[in-house]
C-alpha cells in the first residue's frame, strides 16, 4: 500500500483485498453513524464519502439516501 500527495490530492494505492476491507470498515462506521443521534448528518456524510470514493468504479452502485420524513 502506498500514500502520496499531489496537487492537493491524496493518492492511495492498495490491493483489491485492502480496498474491500476499507469499504467494509466504512460500512461499519456508516452503520454506527446511523444510530448516533448526536450527529444526524453522520450517516449521509459517510454514504456521500463512499459514493465519491467509488465515482469511477464501474462495479459500484451508488447509495441513495432519502431525506428523513418529519
């Protein structure tokens, strides 16, 4: 795995297995954020991050989170 910065961007290079583990870890954190009522925007922020992380991934289906009804 490698890390570098270029033009204000962080560039991570990792194996597919490490990437899978990263996505699973994000899923766990998103699940925790969904139950953390002290930060109601936590879950949507994690979902947005996962969607941005996978923008160029043809094997990824973006998550859509509807606004919570009052």
